[in-house]
């Protein structure tokens, strides 16, 4: 598979921590999609991935439905919060994944801007979240 994700997973990157892929999920508001991705990866695939998430224009709170989805599936919501990508700009990642079209075209600040990128569009109805 010729994607940034496939490329990043296939190489022993300088940023890999204990053979885990460091992945950054970006969505504009960091209130639902990227929070879900971070939580699922860290709790279901922690042997292979360490995930982080943030937004270019964070909402400042995690959407209650996102928290409900995680809890309904037996996943912890402890420590999850909506945050700015500025908090992670000095970190290096193996892969940056954008989850909404608005975030797709944004250039990430700092070291995170150097990582391979992939876009995994997750459509959400505006009435379902916010």
C-alpha cells in the first residue's frame, strides 16, 4: 500500500519509541474524531502505536458524544482533552494523520510538520457533533 501510513510503518524511523509508531491525529477542533482516534489507538494498539491528538483551532472541550462512544465500548476517557497543536509542535512523529478536510491543507508547526502525512477523511454530520 503506497500511503504515508504504509511508508511510516515499514521503516524504523528515528522517532519510534520502543518499536511503537508515534502517530499524531489532527482535526481542526480536536473535540471528537481526533480524540476518538487517539484513545482507540492508545488503548487497543498500545503495543504498536503511541497516539497523540490536537487541533489547529481547538474547541476547548471534548464532545460528550465522543466520550460516550468511548465509555460504551469499554474505553477510558481519563486524561482526554481538547488541545492546540502548539502543545506538541516540538515533538517529532512518524506519521501525521488528518481526519477532516479543513485540517488536510494545514501545514503543521514545528517538528510535526516534517513527518509523512496521510488523510483519513471521517465525515460527521454537523448535527451529530456540535
